[in-house]
C-alpha cells in the first residue's frame, strides 16, 4: 500500500461516498481496543482546564476628538 501524506492546507474534502461509508458503520463494529479506558476521574477538573484558556483583559484608554463622537 502506498503512503499518502497531506498537510493541513491540502486535505481533500470527503466525498458523498466517503460519508455514506462512515454512516453505514454500526457502533458495535468499531474497534475501541487500542483506546485506554478512563477509570480514574479524580483528576478531571473541567473548571481548572477552562481557566487556563481564560482571555487576558487589559485596560485601554483612547482619546478621540469630539467631532468624531458627536456626529
């Protein structure tokens, strides 16, 4: 089998046939054996994870001429 590599810019769009094939797969036919099962949820902290991505807010002062605002 030939190896095909794509970059993020040139990934081909899925065709209707591709989507139909994926839709035809039943859940019980999917092999999950290579995915480790999560059994310890004690370290799952969604709020702490969201705080890592909290945007930083900065105070900004801007002076505008009055004719720009009062039009």
